[in-house]
């Protein structure tokens, strides 16, 4: 910075470009009251929190709730079935990670809203606003889920199927929004990953894998019954969980190893 200033004192031409350069460098060092390195680190934390929260915690929690309900029915720790403990624990962890991820990215951008804005229709569909709004909506719906769970009616209530489908559909929508958010980051924010193309491919493959597992699980409901059905669903759950862990680790490493 000092050498740049000195050079412009000796060669004052292009002073306008020089002023712009100085302003840019100053912003990188102290813009928004935070250094460029701190902003980069906070953004990394944001990405890691959301990848772990959505691609592992929420994904495994939701899949387990759908396909492990009949696992070890005689074992009920604290009066609750195993699948419910898994579902609740992972979702709570996922919600905490979402809170941390959301907080750090707002801090990194000095609490500025980067999503769609009124009278700005041309740029509202660009990658940053779309990433922002999809991420925010996914988090809002995810946070609403435990609240509406507290209002659910009893298992034998005639309106229970309505609640079940509403809760299920809200979960699907929030996950799809989160997956879209992460996919946009992989594709459009390439400098945040050690290999943007690989990250995009892994993300797309995982989304397709989740869809295939969901379809396979539903098909099994019609093709198998009893112990065979439970065994097959358990196998699918294990495969699903292992792939979720692998994808989460790989994307997390791609984010954390990238230098600013």
C-alpha cells in the first residue's frame, strides 16, 4: 500500500484509477469494520455449518423418521422410540448449526441484506440474492417445524394424517430450498471451494442420490412387508447415512482448505 502511494506521488498520472485502487485496498483491510481475512473465515464457517446442518443432520434425521419407525419397537429410552431420539437430536443440532451459520454470515457482511430488493428486479435473480433468499426461507421453515410439532394432535386423532403430511411437505420444501442454496454456492461461488466443478458435481449427485433413496424407500412400502421390509429399510438407511457423511466431509474439506 505504501509503495503504491509513493509510486503515485512520483507518477501522478491516472490519479483517478489510483484513488479507486486505494479505496478498494482500504475496503479489503478494514471495510465494514472487519478484515478481509476475518470475512473469509466467517464465510467459511457459514458454509461448513450449513453443509453439515442440512446434508447430514437434517437429511439423516428426516430419512430416519420415515424409515426407522419400526426399529427395535420394544426399546423405548425415556419412553420414546429410537427413531424419535435420532430425529429430534439431529434436528436440534442442525437448527443450532443454522443459527451459527446465519449469524456469522450476517456479521461478515455487516448485517446487510443481500437478498432480493424492491425495484431491483434485474439483479434480484442473480446468484447472490437467490442464494440468500433460498437460504433464509429454508431456515425459517426449518425453525417452524419444531413449533408446529408441539401443536400436533394425538396419533388416533382423525386430523393426524393432515398434520403428518403438512409436517412432511414443509420438511421437503425446506430441504429442497437448502439444497438449492448449497448448489448455487458450489456453482457460482467457486472461489470458496478448492475445486468448484467437483463441488458442483458432488452436490448434484447427492441431491439425485437423496431423491433415488426416497423413491426406493416408498417403493419398498408396497413391495415388501414385515421383517423383510424393516431389514431392507434399515439397509437403505445405513447406506444413506454413510453417503451423507462422506459428502458432508468432502464438501467441508473443500471449503475449509480453500485459502483467501
